[in-house]
C-alpha cells in the first residue's frame, strides 16, 4: 500500500506539512527504513495538488535527512536516520526502534573480530576473499552451516543450504519463486515490515491470520488456507516479531498438519530461534514443505549479513542459488569466512551465549521498570510488546519522540486496518542498561500521565 500523508491537522505551508507528516510517520513506524515512497507525480495525484509542491516537499525531506533519492529507482526512507538534520527538531536520544542484539562486554566482539580476521589471514590470506566467489557459499561453508543447524534441525544437509546476504534477500527471492502478482501469501496478523515491503514490491497479496498471546491460531490458519488457497505461509513462530509469542509444540504440530493438508509451503523465519535454542523449528515436522531461514543478525550483529536458508530439496537449493546470483551475486565473502571460523572454533556459541544472557538481563530490568504495565515478553527476546490503553494510543509514539525516545507503533506490523493499541520496544538497541532504564522511565511516565496533559507536553 502506498504511503498517503495525513496533513489536514498540521500547520504551515503545504509542502512543509507533507514533510512533517513524513517525519511523524517515520518516528511512529508507519514508514519503515528503506521503504519506497510514491513518485512525485503519484503523490501529487493522490493529494490533488500541483507537482511542484511535492517536489519541494521531497527536496526538504532530503535536506532533513529523512529520505534518500536513488537515480532511476525513486525515493526511499533513509536507512540511517529518523531525525531532522536541523537543530529545531526533537533529538532522538534513546532509539529503541531497531530490533538489534545488545553487545555486552562479555561478547568481546572487537577482540573476536580482530582475532578471527587474523586467523583467516594466517590460513589463506585476506585478499582471497576480495574476489567473486561461489553464489550461496562454498561447499565447506555450507557444510559448516549445516553442522551448526543440525543442533536444532537434525536433517540439515550441505546440499540443501544456501548462504545468503541477510534474511531480507531470502524473503524477496522466496516470494519471487513461490508466488506471482496477485497471488496470496498468509502471514500472522502482525508481521515483519520487511515482508510487507517485499510483497508490495512484487504485487503479492498478504493476508493476516488471527493470533492470540501464543501466536497464530491453527483453526484460523486452516480456514484461511481453505478460503484463499495461498502459495505460501510466512511465520515467525519463535519470539515473534513484534509480539514475542512462541508457538507451543501442540500448535506447531497443528500448523504443520494444516500446511501439509493444504498442499502449500511454509516460509519459517527463524530470526530469533538461537535465542531460544531448546525450541524445535516447525521445519522438523514438515521438512519437505519448509524453507527455514536462520540469521546471525539477531543473535550476533546485523552488519555480518550472513543468513542460512535450508531448502526442502536439492532442486530448490539450486534454484535459490541462481536467484541469489541474479539479485546480489553472493554473500559478503569475508564476513562469511569470519562467521564460518567462529562457528568452527566455537566462538559463535560463546558470543551468542553472552548476548542471550544480556538479553535476559534486560528483560528482567524491563519487568522491574514497567511493573504494573501490561506487556508481553520472551525470556531472552530483544524486544517487548507493550499494550496501550485505548486512551493512550493517539499520539503516544509522537509524544515519546518529542521527549527523545523512539519506539515503533503497531501500524508498522499490522496486516489489517484495525491495528492493536501497542508499541514494540527494542531493548537491545540501547547502548547500555543505564540508557535503557532512562528510556523505560520516560515510557512508564507517559503511560501514567493523563492523556490531555500528554497532548500538550
């Protein structure tokens, strides 16, 4: 769905109201980083205004650092900032909007990166990884990935592994493989914004399936499969983003049975699975119908850009390698080499254990700071899902942003217009626990403040 700014309640020149609405929607999560905006001409037509006004608005938005223009492609929400370049804008002092892992001192990431690169240099030299390498990873890299996955997915095999530059590329390539324009893919009623963005670019219809506090409802999924005949079902069954729900073994079995009976395919996004290693992926129940995506982004660091895709069979693996080559050529060779070394040496498990421990500590801290406030959380999750009283929803994220705190509103995840009254709070994004406490105190104070007072502060 294209972005349409709400400008009727704003003051000032028309072009500035468009930019102010854009900034507000970025702060609230309605616009996500990397999302493509309507063309100048399309937005002018939607709003019924002249083209020069929109052109001036987009120019001002670029000046504020809100958007980036890419020649031949269009305008996109900036990947690097959600705040103005001017001093008059609210300063985001504590950004709890990006769902990233914390980096405690115990993880020793700086030292382990240097040690890992030195080990690679001594073994084969760093320049060996500055050339074009095999799309989808070398045989040895895929074998290492398969051995690592087998701790949770016993059937993982190198010939069915593709090493990808991040899960977003996996999602885009899988949608292209499994569905066409106007085809249906089912998701949870609240889903990953990157999935929404990819489907929108490809013209694929996403339909949300009802959830409860445990995750997707199997009976609702069965009904949706019968009614919509989906080409695939996309789920985040472990520490769901954004609700933190984890499906029970019984529900996983019911979901697997439904997918098998419907003759469709599961895309299982296991982004947070390594934070709950005892939970068995649905892929273990229907390996012949599941594409399992596991990433290092949420358990170590996003910038590694290393994800593993386990395909249902060898033919699918070969096809996904070809699609990766067409889209991005290959994963980043030096980063894959570093991750491979970390896995083989046991360093990856030690880093993940330290990050998991810090995530648990931050959840415990949040439970104390938000005592008496309704929210959902996973024991080792990097985020929590905070339910707002109806009277607090209107303008809540904007108020937090004016007070230097960024979180993401439910609209960014919702598949239906009636988004729940909630925000996602990313605990791992805080630089340290002291900053996190400060952010949580701002939020708790806002929730306890009368609505009328919050509107004017």
